[in-house]
């Protein structure tokens, strides 16, 4: 994709060029190691991995699921306010079918549950930042980090979780992880999902057999780099082993690779197109510096008032109740309402 082919966003969305979010999320570490770490780590939540196992999307259509999920994350950071609000709204409808009984505890789970949504949100934002610091330009300044977590809290308004629960600094984030550890589980389901998501074929397109050695090399490199960002307690729960030597050796390799990928926007967009083609239209205007139609940044409240969307935790309550009745009352599978509707927003399902 060239500069002249880029379609501008309607506005700057909820962050804009002065945000730390744009600085961190536009670096090539975000769509690769950062995002892979996010989707791997989040599987330690028993309720989330139960929903993943129920839908089976990461196994039946791994590239499409990865592509759509990365597109949604990118929309939250970079897309215009209306299309981002629409994506968040339709995601509540999609998640309404992610309900059932968690197989180990026997307790009900709900993909729209605020606690699970907070876990997904924080592991995502933390993973993107961690990869940027470890394999990118390095740590943010104290002021930038404070702004980053304030922006993370702002973005939480697109989820069903409460922005007030979002940590505002590194110490609060550590405390959150400590509090979460007793609730996390490296179950058989979690280990299966995590190891599956650590494979590069989840994100890479099918390549000619002749390129199999290259595919293997890329897969092993990304897997090693992502594991190197995970603390020991996470690895122990997941049953993942990797030597400290590999943890150290992979750092300069990835730093050089990402620095080269960041030299020109066309290279960044090309790499993104290989990993997540449906995310390219979201990120390309930012990569090429194409200004939006209207150069404004909105607050969530302003966007809701302008477009008429409910807060996610208050959205589609009737549908969510209907899905709960189907699953827990009538013992039927949840309906697919919202999935087809999501294709124009989040990309094709297959």
C-alpha cells in the first residue's frame, strides 16, 4: 500500500498524534511480540479460556480470529471515533454468546464479565508496552508512563470493565497481578491454547513448501521473544520452559529487526499486511501520516452523545439475557447474533 492509496480516518478517535498510545502502539513490536504475548497470557484466566474452548475459533480459524482481534485492538488506538464505538458495541453482542459453565470450577462464565474484560484489557496494554520497552526504543519517561496508563483507563470505557479499576502506574499493575494470581490457572485447556497461540502459523499466511525453513525460523524466533517477556510464575503455570540464555540472546536480535522494520512506513505496513491484512486500513493512515477528515480527538462521553451508543456494560442487556436463558435455562447453544453483523466492522469471519 502506498500513501496515495490510504483512506483517511474521519477523526483522530480517542487519542491522536500527541498521545503516548500512538507512540507505543505504532512501533512494530506491538503487532508482533506485544500482541502475541497479550493473547497468550490472557488464556490463564479460566473463564476466558473456557469461552475460547467453547467457540473453538482459535483452532478452527486461527488466522481469521487473530486478524479480527488485532484489528479491534488497533481500532481502539487509531481508528475514528464512530467506527471504534461501533466495533466496541458489536463486540458486546459477539461476547454475549461466550457464556457457559467453566469445566473445572463448575461456575458460570461470561465473556462480557467486567473482571474478565479487565484482565484482557490490562494484559493487552501491558504486553504492548512491555514489548516496546524490551525490544523497541526502551522505557518511557515517568510522565509518559503516567499518561500511558491514563490513556489505558480511557480506553477501558470501550469495554464492560470499570475504568476506575485500571492501574495508573507500574506499582499498581504489579499489585493487580499479585491479586489475580490465585484466580489464574495453568489448566490443560490453558496450556493447550497458550502453546497453540505461540505458533507463528496462527498469524502467518500459508507459505510455499520451499519456504518452510524460513517459516520455522520466524516461528521459533517469535516464540522465543514472546516467552522471554513472560515472568517465571506465568511460565510455571503454563508449563512453558525456556533458558535464561535464550531470554538474553533474543533481545539484540529483536531490537535490530524491529529497528530495521521501523525505518520506513512502507516496511511497517508490509509486515502488518503479512500478519493481519484486515488491520492495514486502520494503521496505514497513522504510519503514512495521512491526516483525518476532521482533526479532532473526542472523549468517550462526547462520542456516545454524538452517535447514541450505550456504555458497553449497559449495552444489549436484552440480548445478553436471552443468550443466558438459551444456555442456562433451555440448555441450548447460544445464537450467533452479532457475528455476521460484525464482518463489515471487524472483518470477514472466514
